[in-house]
């Protein structure tokens, strides 16, 4: 069973959520089995729900992974329908604003949240009081008290109620007690869980569940003055923070965006053997970044998931290793903790932590972005962080200056190593600028 990097990342998220819920391999197998049957463990957008194709996480995937489905209004790795009560933001057809509709769709496209919704909540679970539709997390696997006594595919069908059950209708009465389409994936699901269970870390639940058996999760998420060159030495005496950040990004991030089209990887593909082309291995890291991650790991510093193939790990390493902010992400955590850190040390009185020095300017949407600005998103279901770089140059494998193939630099959890990318919808992120 050959999986792409994106499929492996989704598998580990599903297994990680199962681990956080203490569902063991049995629960993980059911989750993987369902996602295999529904989408082959891929994040799907929808032809009928156009906002799904604006999702930054979906757009950041390699083109070969940007799958679009057509089945009613189903999205995400579990094909949960946006109008069927799976989102804590409400039902799509009853939404009163475009913002609410977007939140519903993008939440269900987040594999971690989709897995949490599929697994549901255990007895005694206490959900946050600010959820518009908390019952969205009360219709999953754990909400069936008999799920452990059923065959895995029957338990799966009890949650999904798939119309493609794989068993014939009898006397026009459809039974949901079969799950034949899920049973067909059982063998592969077992193999995947056996392969990745030990290495998959528990994934923090997107929606906090207190008072339950949930286990704590662990971590083992325009420059207008012309191009800034990596030759603007970030190590030189008197170097500005922008120069430090830019020089480090040039060392750590590939100057091209990884694509299934090798022509778009011109600065990287020439340095790889044909059998190991970069465009087929988007999680391959630059040597300088590998060395930085290993050094940080020895010091017990944060590197994110998948040994550094992680958006928050990349931003943390650039800010610390460049010397621009040696204390960046001092809380040693994912995007939620990085957002907290910049807020605590920001000039925004609504976020600033009493007694903390001001290090960051909280950028307003009307302000122009500048090289080195940090975007961070942690809205409970979607987590991402990256740099806006504007017009800069990068370095190829030989250390030669080449155009940087985007106005941003980013990585994706377990899917893409640091590389050039493009600005996402800026209004969905919080933005911070280091002050100095």
C-alpha cells in the first residue's frame, strides 16, 4: 500500500486524535477505514461548495493532492456534509453570513477536526460554552455505547450512514447495519495503523473536551523597496531583523513551490536523482534546515511535528536561529502557543501580557505587509503560520542566488518542507511584525 506524504500526514492526524481520546488501535482502525473508503485519506473540496476551494490549507497542497468531490455538499477527509450538523459553527443551509458558511466548510476540511467529529465525545465530556452547535460533537463513534461490541465496519456505518453501503436494499428498506464499503478497506486500515501507530503523536483536540477520559496531547502547527537578497548578510554586524530573517529563510526554504509539475521545480529538480525528484518528495528538507532541526532537538527546543516538516517548527527555527528573536515561541508549542507568545509581547493592549516587554506590532488589515511579517491562524479548527516575504531572492542547492518563487515562505505539517509559497487570504490570519 503506497501512500503519498499528504495521505501519511492525514493518517497520523486521525491516529493522533484517536490516541488523544484513548481509543487505542481499535478506534484508530475504524477512523482510518472510514477515511480510506470516503477519500483515500485526502482532504477534498467540493464542486458545489465553492468556498471550499478557497481554503488556504487545501490550496497549499500540491496540485496532485487538490482533490474536488461532487457528492452533495460533502467535504474533507471524512466527506462530512456541511448541511448535516457536523460543524460546531452550525449548518450551512441555516447560516446567516458568508463568514459563518466559510467557517463551517473550512472546519470540516480540517482533518483533525473531522476526525474528532467522527470519533465524537465520550461519556461525561464537557464542551466549551461558546460553541454555536455543540451537538456536532455528540454524534460520533463514542456516542454509540455499543460501538466496541460491533464489527468495526458496522460501527463505522452507524456513524456515517453511507448511502453506498455495499449491500443491496431489501423491500425498499435500507439497513444501516452493514457497512460493506467500509469493510472493504479494513485490511488496508489495519496495515496503516500497524505501520504508523507507534510514530504518530497524540494530536491536540481542535475543540477542547474537559471532564472526559481525554489524554493530554504531546509534541514530539510588501516589501516595496525591491528584492531583498540573501547576500544582505544576516550575520553581518548591524544587520537588521529583516536581513536576518530573510537570510535564514533563504538557507532553510527551497526557492520553488513543490508541484507535481517538475517544470515548476526548476531550481531544485536538477539537484535530485531522477528516482528521487523533489516534486515527488515535498517533505524533503534542505540540508541547512535538517542541521538546524537536529541542533534544536538536542537542545530540547521546539521543532514541530515530523522532525521539522511543520509550519510552526519552521517559523520558530527562523526567528530563533536568525537571532531576530532568540526567545520566539518561548512557550514551546504549536500555533496556539505562538499566537499567545506574539500577543503577550505585542503592542495590542487587548492581547499584551502585563509586565512583558513590547516586541511585536499587531498588524491591522489595512496596513501593507512587509518582508518578515508573521501570519498565524488558530481558530479552533484550522492551524497555520508562515512568513510574508514580498520580493526576495533565494538560494539554490549550489548556493547561487535565484528568484524566490512566491511572496511567502511556509511549510505544512508532515506534508511540505519549508519552501516558497504565495500569500493566503490575509484576512483569515492574525499578523505580527517584530519591532526593532
